[in-house]
C-alpha cells in the first residue's frame, strides 16, 4: 500500500473582480465531477483518465489563444476552441453548466483564477484576468457538441516583466479563508481513485450548504507541480465531496472554489503523494 499524502493548505480569497487564465471545466472542473452537477477538470472519468491539460490539441480539437503573450495588470484573456475542421466550436448543450471553464495559474502555483468566459459571434471566448509577470498555464475544460466526453486543453501565456517565484506552503489540513475555516478530510493515493471531503465552518458553526459557485456547490481543481497537469476530479454528491484520480507520485496543488454569502472564495492546499 502506498503511503498517504501529506497535505498543506493556504487559504486565499478569490477576488470577484480579478480575472482568470486557467483552464476550466463545464459540468465539472479541473479535477472535475461528472456524476453530479459539480465540476472540476475532467476527462472521461476518474477511473481511466491520466493527466489532463498537457496538450494544446487533442482528439482533433485545439485551444488557440489570441496571443501567446499578455501585458502586466488587468486585461482580457481571449481564445478560440477549434474543431477538427479548424473552425470555432460551440459548447455542448445549453446553460451555464454547458459552457467552458477557464483556469489560470502561474508556474510556481500562485495567482490561481477561475472564470466563466463569454462567447461572441465570431466564436471567440473572453474573460477578464489580472496578470503578474511570469508564465501562466491556461487550462480550458469544455464539452464539444456531439462528443461523448469533455476535453481539457492547455497552453502557456507569458506576461512581460521580471518574475519572482514563490515557495509552496507547508502541509496542513485546515486553512482560513476570510472568516471561514476549511478542513479537508481524506488522503490522495497515486494510481487509484481517492475521496476528499471539505468542511466549511464559521467560528464553531458548520456552514451546511455553501452557496452556488458558477452553477455548482463547489469546484475542485488539482494540478501537478512541475508540468501543471490537471487531475480528473468528480463531485460524487451534493456538497463538497469529490473523487480524484491522481496518476502518479509527486507534489500537487488543490484549489477548492466555493461561495460564502455573495463572495467567491478559494481554499488552496498542497499535497505530497508518496
């Protein structure tokens, strides 16, 4: 049996006005949930999927950023999703849960953002983002019309200026996010499906039903440190419980998006899988 992972957490508020560059999901997120309306990044399912988001083209579909570079500061991320015929494609179905999710994070795992982009008449998607110097990984999770499974595609975005890489936080299971404490239960094990659950409390009282975040109770995104590969994640029932299929040993970052009141929040964890 493999040893359980050590978990480290750092809670950060996700500013509502800040924009995101990371890849997103639709009926699931980076580490997505498929069995229920939750989201995370996902492929065909946690039992079979390997690392996601390492390719800019997969199954004939491609992610094309409007530019490979971007200026420092607030800006708009624009991209197209191209089909096998090299023409822009639409998402599957209708409604918010059918639209792509975009996630952005820097190579040192800082600056995480999650956005729900808008599509114009030309088939170009856009979302507001707040960028700092360095290289970001842009991940887009979407479900092409007519396809049985969703895709997660990734591309790098370079922001001008001098970057100063940060250090990952030390392992811990509890994190403060504003006036809420968020505790993580469960362990991640390489090569199998692991179940994680999260408990949100304010003082001594549990928050029984966090508000909807982009159409779901919560979103969990898991990225591997180094190549920023996304892990297939699925929410297994209402609330903040997820199944994640970690493909290999290594260090991972976990980003749990949820809503408290009218504010979007993100709890961030570091997991070391032996």
